C-alpha cells in the first residue's frame, strides 16, 4: 500500500466498457451477446490489464449479457480473478448512479474494476478526472469505444470520499484482439 501523510492509500478505478456486441433480431438489449469482434477484444482487454500490472481487488459488472461475457473473457486471462458482483444499477447508468455504486465499495478494496456501458462510463471518467497524463483526457473526450479501458488514480481513505475532479487519468487504452489466421 502506498501512503502519503494524511492522504490515504493510492486507489485505482479501472473503467472497462463492454466489448463489441451483436444485434441479433428479436433479442432484447440486456440479452445481447458479444459479436465476433467482442469475442476477440474482451480477452485482449484482460491481457492488457495483466501486462500493465493493473489487476483489480474487486469487479463490479452490469448484469447485461455483453458486460458479463466481457468480464468472463477478460478475467480468464488472469491467474486468479477477483470476486465479481453483478449490480443491476450499472445497466444504462448515468453518473449519479455510477457514483452511488462506487461509493459503496468496501474501504479495503484499493483497485476496483467497473464494467458497464456508455455514455455513463465515459461521462464518469470525464467527471472524475481532474487531470490526465499525456493526451488521455483528449482521447476519452474524442471517443470511448467498446473495450476501452480508463485507469484513474487518487488518494483517499475510502471510496465514499470519491468526488468529481479528484482523480488523475493515468491510462487510456483500447485493446483489440487479433483476427484468427486462416
């Protein structure tokens, strides 16, 4: 645990937009599966987090099929995935609902993964980021595509204290999986 006098431990919020979904006819939005590209990109997201040494202590995931499958494929790239909680409030959530869910996270969790949907996730990242490294903020403002990963860091004694503008956007990546060779 990294600590600075009076500031609390370094905490990281990893925001992962679900991988690219399919649009099968007659399937409701919450039941939409991942498409071919999503099936390639979700494991790539898991590998990218492992390579960046940015694995969570806890994952909070939308119950939508495409978000759940993104979690399953991404976390399968790690030795031992952390616990996951599926929270219906994350489906189609706006910033106030996302803040509510994140602020309920137990204090002992230092790195949290949030898997959900746009536009809420993009708006959450932009709300939290008081600043960004390099061009990360500009890239998020331009586009937060499927499988995008934003990593925000901040110091605090607990998730309940997380506030707009309090975090630094340290990383923004859009991992893409390889197409199978024929």
